[in-house]
C-alpha cells in the first residue's frame, strides 16, 4: 500500500518512510528534537574540558567523546569543530532503519576549576617519594615522575631538596606506587595519619627509594 506523508504529502513510491513520515520529514523532526547548542565546562587554569568521568586535554578527540556522552541515544561522529561550533553526523537507529543527519551545534564554554587544579592550588598531596641516590639519576627520575603524573591527570605538588636527596610530593598515592613499581624499584613504605574523612582515617604514604 502506498503511504503519503501527513506533513508534506510525499509518497512512499518516491521516498523511504520511517513510520508514517517520509525520510525528509523524519530527518527534519530528528534535527529539531536535538539541542542547538551545548555547554562544555573548561578548567580556567589548565584548560582541560570535562567529560562524564574526567577532565581531558582539549582536542577533537575529547570533544567527540564528550558529545557522544551527551547524545547517548545516537551514534555520533564529529566532522569539524572550532572554538564556537561543532559539525556532527548523528545517526538514530529506528525499526525502519538508520536515520542520519548532519547538524551544527553551537558550543558554549563554561568556566570551572578541575579537581586537580583546586588541589594543586591548595597544596594537596597524598604521597612523598624520598629519593636518594646519585644526582644525575635523581634528576632524570624527577623529570620522569613529572611527565608520568601529568600524563595521568595528576601532579607533582613540590620537590624539596634534602641533605642527601629530594622529597617529591605527589597528588596520588596509588599512582606513586605504580610509578615506582613500573621503574622496577621496591620502596620502603611508611604511613602517616593526617586526617579523617567520613569516619575513615586518611594516610599519606612515604616511599623511600634508592637509585
Ligand atoms: Zn514528509
Ligand atoms: Zn585544571
């Protein structure tokens, strides 16, 4: 039986139909149901942008990931983006087949402060690596530590010179532990109680490392 679209009267002999509506009207309806712009939260200090679980370096890949999270009922592909807009292809899967549309989304940047930068500003640390050894090796170790922590969305709070080495203050104790293990080192670990949170004791870990 030939169908006619109730909106535009196109016929199912000439156009694909999705439910009672023709393809053209179905795509239009889908486009209209989508938001025209979306707000992305950006850290005013490190300029990373917020995804559902984390702050990510700002690039097309992270923007696409964030858009995919926002349009969770659809397949989404980022075609193009600049500071104020993103062009995306959006596909909705329906019982009558996939509906695909290209859409321009306005991007509004909202400023915030990520947890990392807030902690950094507050002098937060969870672990200290007490590094002892030869100067040259220690310099390299400190550089590697900084790179490793930055690439894992964490940070080196400070590096303090001691009589016979350096104390490296770190924002994440688990990450500190896995970094040391990854370097093939076995630390001497000690724990210092520094506070309580929700009835739980909070410890800072000190890892003594000789290289
Ligand atoms: Zn129509
Ligand atoms: Zn930040």
